[in-house]
């Protein structure tokens, strides 16, 4: 079974921070988080890093750097590898209820902005999932100079030089072979 982020180690209560004035800040450590990334992506290592939230006039400015690695395969030799990725977050997050009165805020003028929950929680699960998808390298390599696979036999070239029966063939037989191939059957 895939381990997921059940109740939100990427969810942070920011009620106290909202009650403070602009400029107040908090740091939220992130450790050991495995997300459900769908069918295409799997984390090889848990997320680690720190989320910083700064109180602004309007809400919060959320920044952070998180590191993890994804299960992948080398785009040249197809070997299974772990692909390290770093994601940098920078999001303005606005309340959905007035922090002072609890009254709902009209969010229709800014429908695309990330919102805190009604309970003053910062939920970053979906944002982080998206950032991981975007950070996935298109053609990861097991090492920068991976020589890939032999075009003739498909063997890994990193395992050393190798011969083929074709290249070791007796030159006289080679002549015979091409002669036969040229003959109409
Ligand atoms: Zn490789
Ligand atoms: Zn080969």
C-alpha cells in the first residue's frame, strides 16, 4: 500500500499567525511526508524541508524549499534510478473567512488564489503535488555520462566493451553472406 499524507502533515494551523500583525512569521518543518502522486509518479524518498509563512496585509506569503526524490528510470540505459528534485514554493494565500470576525469573505473577485480553510489552516498538499509534477525531469539520467544501450544488442554499454558475433565474423564468410543476400530467390 502506498503511504499517503492522511491528515495533513502539509496542513498547518495559522490562526495565531493571522492574529498577529503584518510581518509576523512562522516556520513549519516538513519531514517524512509521502504524497499520493497518482499512477505516473512515486516518491522514492519522503519530503523534507521548511515552509515559511509571513503575515501580510491581505493574508500570508508562503515560501519554502522542499526536497524529495522520485522513482524513475534512466532515459538512456533504462535502469531504475532515484531522481532527486527540489521544489521552491512562493504563494500568496488569502483567508476565506475574516480572521477577526469569522465572517465569510467574498472570494469571487480572486477565484484562482490559494485560500486558507475556514478553520485557518494552510493546506499545501495539492500545491506541493503540482510542484512535484512540474519538477519531474523529462529525461533523467543515472549519471551525466551514461553511455546508454548498445544499438545492436541492447546491452548496457556501461558494463564494458563487448563483441557481437556479427563484428567477429570471418571476412571470407562475410563476402559469402552478402553474395547470397544479393541473389534473387
Ligand atoms: Zn543510464
Ligand atoms: Zn552490443
